[in-house]
C-alpha cells in the first residue's frame, strides 16, 4: 500500500501539480492507483523522485531528465549510456561549483573590506 499524492508531495518537497506534470511528461511512470482511483506512491517512487530532484537541483534540463528516465525504463542494457549522461552532468556541476567558489571569494573579499573599514 502506498501513499497519496498529497503525502508524496509533502515527503518529496514537490507540489502535487509537479508530480502530475512529471507523470504526464514521462519522468515518472504512470503511478499505481488505489481502489478509489487515486494515485498511490510507493517507496521506490519516492526514491526516484528524490533522485530526480537532485538532478533538477543541480541544473539538469528537463529534456535530459526525460531522456535519462526513458533509458532507465529500458533496463540494464542502457547502464553505460546513463552513466555517461551522469558523468557529463557531473562535469557541468563541478564547473558551476568552481564558478560559485570564485564568486564566493569575491564576496568574502568585499565583506573583509567592509569589516576593515568598520574597525578603523
């Protein structure tokens, strides 16, 4: 027995609208329905949503996420292609982190400058 869409939304941090959208565009499979016809999310559904959230948070475009999801549905024979997709994405994330680190250094320098002005 799974959980309702509202509970899945609360657990995943995604809105019910986003969950329906993800299902509609194929990011998640058609979710099982209970006897009343309501969506019923399982633990594996929630784990997949958590992974999708990580991909989105780290900047993977929805189109790439859909491609990854389609490959996943095809099974283990797509493991190498999925790994390559994640490696490419990981490199983009590392580049973004490096740029953010540079930006942070500028902010730190500016804050230190203001702190020095306050002391004098």
